[in-house]
C-alpha cells in the first residue's frame, strides 16, 4: 500500500511513476487538490486525459473532501482523499500504445474524435471512419464522451497506426 499527501504540481508525474511500479501496490491512497481528484475520477461526459490514463490501471474513488480549515496552516484550495485500487486484469494492448493513443485523442478535447485522429495519425480519413464505425461511432463525438472500455477498444483498432 502507498499513502501520501501530494503537491498539485507533481501529481501527473507521480501517477505515471506509480502506474509503472512492478510489483504494483494493491491500493494507493492520496490526499491531493480536490479538482485533480475529480479529474482522475471523471466519467463521461467529463472524461479527460488524466482520467483515461489513470483509470487504465486503477479504479479511482474519492473517499472524502477536505476543507482548507482541516489543515494548519490552511491551504488556498480544497483537498480530497482519493483511493486508487489497482486493476490486475490486463487488456490486450500494450501500455505505451494505449497512452500514445489517448494523447492523440485528447490533444484538443473540444475537437471531434475524427479531427483529432485525422491530425494525429498517418492514416487516410476513410480508414478512420471505418475503425470508428466498428466501434459504433461516427466521428463527431468528443473525447470526453468516451468511456474507458471504448477508449481501449479504439486504441486496439488504431494500434497499428501509432508511431511509438
């Protein structure tokens, strides 16, 4: 088990380090900025890159929200305690392929998934539409609307086109 009180500015880097640990701990409990905890635990229609990356290897759960007055001295922001339960079942995709794919997909979250994929992958538009269609998508969806299962399926479908 790992526990800690994490400064906001290192959260993303620390989560990446934790995701690469071998063997992985069973549970990670962190106190961090509330907004960051909410991003990690986000689900569609508020999915984001941090949530997609973290939820690939752990199931997040916000345990408690902490007010600034709960600390001495009080910080300027609210905090949250988040529990990350490690997932041990592996998907049939390499970690680096999945992470590369979601970086492309979420590069410009307000754009459609078709436009992000067209700009980020060396592939013709017809092939993008075909792979999206295999996943019951038309391409006008936004990245934040996709759940983890669909993100993994898309990463598998586009895996051969990812330049690692």
